[in-house]
């Protein structure tokens, strides 16, 4: 991510509140519209929108709140998802499809099937996750605009 | 096959009169777990479900589904329908079960 500010086409950071399921999807929908306007390939737009929606839902379900930052370069897009806790105890376990710590009321909505993180990884070209208990989790996803 | 052509065989009522029923139906999906739909959905699918909350429309819109079909005559919240109208996603409802609806959709040639 060592890029100069000059190369950046667009950058935006938005907050996601804990428990706000009604708003989930708004950020992803705005990314989708913005990237379509920029003429980004529709398959990339779709992958990014799905990954960002999973991130929005995860922030609402599992965290104390957080933020999503999109950085658009001419050849690449980064999506950075940060939260303020509680952090993930075992990242390898959290990355396993089917593993979830979501509460019952969230499962009633049809979420919490343990698909979110693996789906983010599948939809992005690069995926990095770091987490510290008590301080929070950061996910960095990259989307290639070439090829 | 477009959404309008599903109305009679699937015994559907249109809950979002202002949406476009000429959207092409290129596949089907029967699932009440939004997490699975997020992971497995593909553009153009008709999604049969008994989930009716707002997030259904967010998922359908992100995947560019052709329509959402609510089974078993389930009640749909006005907020969901307002969001569907805003996003241009047709929401239709049938008294039939998910099983029967998917069978009829498949029989119509939607694979």
C-alpha cells in the first residue's frame, strides 16, 4: 500500500455502528454505484460489493463498531475494515467455513452461518486479517483492476 | 424467461407494483440463510425464501437477482417493500411452499 496520495483516484471512510442491521448494505451499495460510475469492470464491482457487505454485517454483528475505508487507484482497489474490538481469539478457526460465534437473534435473521470471512477471502484478490483481543481487528482486501 | 412469466405458474402476487417484471430469470435459489445466499448467489437468480426483513433486499440487490419470491404467504414488512421499490427488486409472494415453488420454477425450464 506504499502509494502516493497523488495516484489515488478516490478515498472514503465510513462508520458502521454496532448492531445496526437496518443500515447494513448501504455502504456496499454506494461503493457499487461509485465504482460503476468510474467504469470498473462489473465482475470486480460485484465481488467487491459482496465482500464489503459481509464486512458491514460482521461489523454490526461482532464488533463494538468500526469503519470501512475504500481506496481506489487506477490499477487496484483496497478495502480496509477496522473495528475497536473485541478482537478474534483464534483467526484460523474464524476463517473456517461454518464456524461462527454469532448470537441466536442474528441467526434468526439468516446470518451467523460462519460464511462471512471465507466469503470475503474468496471475493478478494488479496486478503489479510490481523486481530488482537481487547483492541480490535483489521482486514485488508485488495482487488486487482488489471486483467 | 422473465419475472412476469412466473406470475401465473407460481401463483404469485406482486408486492412491488412499480418494479420491472421484464428482468431475465437465469437461475434459482431456495435458501433462508442469508450467509449462504451471499456466498452462493449469482446474478439473475430468482430467490425463494421465507425471510422478509430489510437485509433480504440488500442481498438481492448486491447480487443483482431478478426477483425475490416470498413463500408460504409470509408477511412482508413495509420497510422491506419500500427498500425493494427503491432498489428496483421485484418482490412477489405465493401461498405455496418453497418446495413446490422451486419445483414449478425448475419445470418452467429455469435451471
